[in-house]
C-alpha cells in the first residue's frame, strides 16, 4: 500500500483534507445556530408534546 504514502500528492491531500474540514466546520456552526429553533420547549416539535402524542411501544 505504498500509494497511500505517495509523497508526490501531499498538496492534493492537504487541500482535500482542509476543504473537508471547512465543510464540516460550516455544517456544525450552522447546526449550532439553528438548534435552539428546532429543539427545546418552544421548538418546532417540542419533545414533551411529541412524546405524549406518540403511543408508547414499550
């Protein structure tokens, strides 16, 4: 598996890894920003009201 450690492609690996890390960072920042509106007592689907409406399967 010498192709994994090919020294000729270090710049390509660096660009792909940093680009993917940037995409993940932006996704997590977006999720953190949107989370309060989606969850909680006054979110889109408040958990207590949702759990009361769903029949228990246990």
